[in-house]
C-alpha cells in the first residue's frame, strides 16, 4: 500500500489516529473534516483511557504510555484511575468490578476510606471506599486530537479542514474518489470515521450502518490543588483532574437526536449542569466550594449494542467504516492501529475484532431505534 | 442479537428534569435604568415581573474581576454586603418605584444561564433562566425575558497590567458612583473617547487626582464639550502614545512609562478604551449575534421571547467606530509588549505563547511543538479563538475570559491579517458567572433524574468485558451493574 492514497472522512480522534498510523506506514493520507479537527465529541469528552470491555483494550494499554513520544506532542496522559463508592450499592458494584479485574490479571487494589483520601485529598469521609486501577488512565482530548493531527502532518499527511464530504465516486466495486463542495480527492482506499454522519455518508454507498446520535454534557471547575491521583471516577460520574487542576466531569442521562448529513445542528448544554454539580460535590466534598466555570455538550453516536463498528466492507471493498460507539477517545491509539491494518492488510494484526463487524447487524429491524427507545423527543 | 427492545430507554433524559420553581410573565435580568424601566412597564401592563440583579457581588468575585474589571481597587467596604445593598438602593431610587409597581426584586442574584428547547435539545419542560444567590441556585420559568445586562470593561494588555491598580472604566464608575468604595488616589486614564472623558470628570468630581490621559491616536476622540471640560481642568492628554512599561510594588501599580519615555506616577490605570456589550447570556443560549462596530462590537441579533435593552443591546450609535479604535490600541500594544507580557492573567499565557500556540508551562515543549505557531495553524484554516483557547489555555480561567477574550480575538485578527469580524467570537458558556459546585448543585433533584442516571448510556452490552461474553460472567455483570434497568 506504500505510496497509495487514502482519504479519511472525519478529523475526529479515530480518523486522525487512523491517518497517523497509515502515514507511519508510508501511505499518503488526506483527512477531510467538515470544520476543525476534534471539534465534535473527540474534543469534548472526559479523556478516559481504560476501556477494559473492548477487544482493543490491551493495545490501548500498551500504547498510551508511549503516545507523547510516538506523536512528538504532549497528550497529558496520566496513568491509573480510582473509582470511589458513595453508596453501599456502588461499593458492591465497584468491588465486583475489582474482582473481575483480578480474575483477568489487571492490577487493582481495593482502598479503604483513609487510602482513598490519601490518593484523592478532595474526597471526604462520606465515601465507602474505592478501587484503584493500576492501569488505564486519562489524557487531554483537545491536546491529543491536535497531537494526532500535527504528527500526521509531520509524516507528510494532509488535513483539509472546513471541507464537508458531499459524496463519493465509485468504479469497479471501489470508491475512486471522495468529493467535497470544492474538490474531488482521488483515492485507493477510504476510511469513513465521520461519527454521527456515518449513516448518511454510507447510505450513499448503499451500505446501512445502524447508529443513533445523542447529546451528553460535562462541567468543569476552576483549578484545585493537584491530587496524587487525578483520574477519579465513581458515584456514576466520570472525569479527571486536568494537569492544570480543573475538575472536568460528565455523566447522567442523554438525549437522543436526529443528526443530518451536515452534522449536529447545535450542542447546547442544559441545566443538567446542576445535577452533575450535585454528584461532583458529593464525590469530592472538599471541592464543593470550587467554582464551576463552564459547561458544554457533545454529540456522540451509538451502535445498537453500544460496541464499535470497525470493519472493511466487502463492497465497495476499499472502504473501512469506523464508529467507536461513544467510547472513541481512550481507544484511539488502538482503533487507529486496527483501521490501518484493515486498510493495508485486510485484517487486524493484534487482536480479534470480529465482534466489531458491521455484519452483526444484518437483519436488524428497520425500526430498531424505536424499539430501543432511542428516538428524539417529538 | 440480545438487545433491549422494550421501546424505552430508561437512561434517557426524557421526563427527568425538574420544573422551574416559579414562573413569571416577564423576567428582567439587570436592574440598571433600562432594566428597571422594562420591569415597571411590564408590571404596569399587568404582567407578573421578576427583576434580578447580581449586585452586590461577593468580594471574592470582585477580586476575580467579575462582573467588571475592578483591578483590586475596592475598599474593604465592599466586603460588607448589607452596606452594599443599602448603597444600591441609595443610588437607584427607581428600585423602590419598581417594587411599588409590583415588581418582585431580587438583588445579589445572578442569572447564569438561559435555556430553551431548540436545535439539539427538546427535553426542557419549558424555557427557564438559571438564578443563583449566595445560598443556592434555582430555575425560573418565563414567558418573556428582558436582558438588561449592561456592558463590561474591555481590557488591553500592557507590560505590568497584571497587577493591582489596573482596572476598567465601568468598574471605576461603579466603585465611585454607587459604592464610594474606590481605594486609589491618583489615576491615569487610557483613551480619550467619551467613556474616558466621562470617567475622568467623574474622578475629578470625587476628588481624585487624574495624572493624565493617554491616547493612542493623534487627536482626542470624544465629544468636544466633554473634552473641553477635561482640558479646562488642566489634565494633560498624551497623544500618539501607549504604555511601554510600568513599575509596581506590593500594592500594585506605581508608575507607567509611555512610548515617548514620559514617566507618570499613579496608583491606578483606568482602561477606558471601550465597553463591550454583555451578551454572555444570549451567546451561551446560542442566540444569534451580529458585529456592529458603531455599537461596541458583537450585539444580540434577535431572539424570540428575548428582548435586550440598554447597553447590552449595543452602545449608543454616535457614528464612532469602536472596533477600529480598539484595534489601534491592540496594534500599539503588539508593537510595545514584550513576548513575555501576560495576556491571559488566569492561566498566565504570554503573548509569545499565544502567538506561538504553545501549551502552558506545566507541559513539555518538544521540538515539533516549538516549530508550531499561529502561522502554521493558519495553513490549516482560519483562526478560531476556541481552538486557540484549547491549545494555549488563554481565556480558560476563572474570570471566564472577561479580561482577555476580546483582546485575543483582536490580536488573532491582526496576526492573521484579517478583518476583526472574520474571527469568530470565543464561545460563552453557562454558567456565565463562576458558581461554586455546592451553589450550582440541584440538591433536591427529582427522583426520576436519579433513576435515569447512569455514568454513560446504560447499555449493558457496551460494557460486558469482551472475555466474558457468552460466559457465566456475562449475566453476573449485567445483574450486578444493571439490575432494575434492563431485564
């Protein structure tokens, strides 16, 4: 494949990582984005990187500690996470998860209240205890997305922003070019990693990709003193202390949306910020006085089973479709590798990703969104 | 495939939100003259009216230059909220009239967000405004809302501007006229347009010494009558100048040096170059806005059920191009400011790091990163303040960009050689005032909210560890983590 042209549709974290991996293999890469790299969910998420439910987990864990060096730009990656239980029920659940990790040889430690407070001084006496993952971690989504983009450029790849893809040209069972309003980009292969816009784009190729989009929200506080462990989850919220000290947290109910081919119409946050603030003030009571200085929302897509779709189509056979189904950021070092392998070799070299094939949704009822209750509010 | 086809997503937001705890025909945000007039008019027409104003704000907020650019020049009197409240009533006699007209008045109450259904959200029971006082936050419903949020100070960096004693004209006017709580004695005023001249005259009236005005252009910019009063008072105006350097001590600024070398001793530099309409609430609700240089920059451009009055709707149009004038000041600042001049005070972002698109000092700067700059970023597309904010952290601090947002946009326009209006405005986001977690929190949230709450989407098949699929552990996983949510 060396020397061939791959066009990547979507400059989110998945498309950029794929582009970077391909460029590392000597492929000429062009990433097309409708606006600015990482502008949607890739730059708006919690930054977690501990996705032990995924077949890409081991590769995720292997790569993150090396990413700053591999990319040449800082990602703010920090290792380790802690889950703090605020109710007896959560305490049972988190210890159940800890047992599961122990069974699979992922290093975890169950912490008592005092140990939790040593690692997380903003935690209070009101918790039941915690589970310390000595794996996984978190990074800064915005900085990481830009790092992929710049690293890709450093390898000769191109990033074309402000250029929504409008369609494809096909011939002989292959996509031969990707079109935007102003230009046509000839290609030997295509990666469609356009998030919520994937179904509309793939429909143009006659391929049905079942995805539904939803809006989720986060809040961030002013900086707090740095804690020994900044990756603090629990109490049904997720987030991190940034390296600046801010507490950035999300979680809670989502709102299903219709997203057309041009992408999310808006990303409004709502008074859900108050419910996030309540839980964060409970999780970290010694931070309750800290000012919330922003809230925001992002739009992410999910597949019917919530698992990613990473697959190379049989027809057209030079297209890889990639949706990370709302958990794309942390897995991005590994998802890009898998996509690179599919584009170049036709198969993933480091793990079995059959679970992520699009064909698992063959025969899915047309009204699956209605049946799941994943419809926008009328 | 084992999917939940019950027709209901128990983790969706649908129907989980609280209703507002009160509802009014009309809510007016901001109890300045325009807001009071709108409230009285509404009450006179028989409407139920709530009038809120964030003042008096806490000393802590004033210390963060919120909502105005106080520059640390408040006296201890501003720590006494009872005295501040009294001062507000004394200085605004129409507040009593509004109450007599039946307006419900809440002072010390911040409006931190306006929410209504629209693109991207349909789950709100009704349109609401988020309010907060020193104790708690709550939501209020409305039929119509009037924003009378006024205008805030425009700050422009100069070497040493990040020390006590550098403040804005609106803040100085508020401290002098409303509270009598200004701690400076000898001030230098930047600018010579009406705002600068009026502020100078007010300062003289309050017995302060005005050491001079500094004007970047070669002639005075303001109203001739005002100018005459200022010059008659014997106050020098330094034309064609900006601040080259400054000296200061523990209490802040002590003297400035102009570009022509003139030294001026002062304890306060009042930046009176311009006011920016306070459009935070409109912008945070994604309302339309438009650039109007004659009315002070970006102003609201029309929103159903939302009316803007007073300065937040735009400064009075006198034909003066405020944007061109500010750009002249920023151009001068870019000529004079050293690379290490701080532009974002909260995050300590220097001019060099802003223009170099460099990260904060707690991150490494490998060679590839040092080779990046605004120039290289512009090769990928037009400058976007939100992108630059994310990379440099300028505007990401606790003052919520009040001190640097506008000047950064102007610097980006100048550095990228584009007209100011082509650079998007960095977004405002709720809460548009810093609000402590414990205040913002909805402590008495509906049970439905808690019942729907999951850390993520609540899709069991999303989180079953891949090794456990099809094993005895799969069911245990679901049972343990999702009981009651999915059968």
